[in-house]
């Protein structure tokens, strides 16, 4: 795993599950301005942690996080 291994938030898990299912990372994103900004920050933090690559594809580290924290891969 990456240097900054941590427990993902519920939004980060939703983003990783979306990508594992082949859906866009923002599938199911809330439409209010404040929640949408939080979603974008969560997606960026998934990239920074190494769970998503630049194109928002799931990395092996992201799959490990899903397996470890209860997400379907």
C-alpha cells in the first residue's frame, strides 16, 4: 500500500466502489454545492493516497482498500 495508508471515509469508499463497478467516479454525487465540493475533495484525496490514478481508474492499492474495508471488488 501507499505511504499514507489510512481508513477511507464513506464517500471515498463510494468513489472506489463506483470505479470498481466501471461507473464514473462521480456517480451518485450529491447536487448541493457544499456536498459536491466535499465529493471532489474526497476524489482528490483518493488520488493522493494512490487508490486512483490520474484518469480515476482503480489502482491495486485501491482494490486492497476495498477488500480490507468491506467494499465489493
